[in-house]
């Protein structure tokens, strides 16, 4: 009798484990028509397109790059439209608003995409989002209030630290503006099953036409600042960088 009781208990215990495992798997599986996706941000040196590499462009050697984002959403062509053979350019894009991926991405984020001189991938958001081909991401550069008020990045929407001719240099902005990042591939980024996308800040495009040999330390404090309101006398360089940023960010499939 005791043996039968033990066997019954073991069967019940095993069944409980199986049910628990099935429940966990169900929790991890996306709902029908959705993908479990992750969105990252990184910086690259243009054509190299690689992360985890030192970023040096036009004489500016970047050691840190932090950007603050908010109100992010992605637009995509529905999987059914793609399967029907409709060209992406002829499809009315849908938005992933109210998906868990978008809800997370819409929050204000402080993203460090270059650290200690090396490019890195910073997680923007993860969650469910509709399957399809993603053609663009839209987000707002946002003043960074997620860091301590004593942090030099506080209230900066973009903050890039580096060196120019062995002199410390900082490019920074408090501008809040909307950026549209278009997909690199003509057919967008296919999102299905487990998928990863990345917003690539192309430093070559960001610094295009910027001659850092003209940068000056106007107040002679030992640090070159390129920012708003003519700080250090680098107004033209700052204006060029800020006009470049609209076309410097691209949506890609993460390799």
C-alpha cells in the first residue's frame, strides 16, 4: 500500500513538472502572428558596419557616445502583404504601437553605444511585435534625465566624448527632435520567430564634411567643446553635425 502511495505521488509530481514546463514554454512563445524581438542600438564607422571596433572618423577618436531616445515606434509591412507578392514600396505601412516591444522602446532610454573607445550594442527594448518586414523606426532625441544631475550627460540628448589631436573633445546637444531611421535593405528587416534588429548610428555619416582640424578650445580650458550657443566658437562644426544626424541612423538586421 505504501508502495502504491509512493508511485501515485511520483506520478502526480512528474505530471506537475510537465504541466509547469508546458506553461513556461507557452509563456515564452509569442502569440499567433507575432515575433519575440529585440531592438538594439550601436555605432559603427560607416562601411565597416561592425560593432566592437574602435571608432575614428575625420580625426575624431570617439571614446564614449551616449544618446537618449524616447517615443520610439517601428513601421512594417504585414507578413500577409509580403507573401501576396506586393512590393514593399506599394504597401501602406502599419505601426507596432501597443505591442510590448514598442511599449518598452517608447520609454526614455539612455543608450551608451561607444564605451572605452569601442562600439557596443545597447539593448533598446525587447518584447512581442507583429511579424512582417520592418521598413523604418521613428524616435525622438530626448534630453537625458535618466542619469544623475551631476553627470555631464544630464539633459544632453547626444553626448560624444573623444580626442582631437590629443586634446579632449566633446560633441554634445540638448536638441530634442524626431529622427526617422530607414531600413538599410530595400525589402526591410524581416521579423519572424526570434528576431533582432539594430539602429546603427553611422559615425562617418554623422561627421561627414566636419573638419575637426578647425575645432578650437575657445575658452582655453584644455577641452574642445562642440555644442549649441557657440560654445568654444565651434558653431559651424556643430551645425553640420546636427544637420547630418537625420540621415546618420539606419535600421538593420542584427547579425
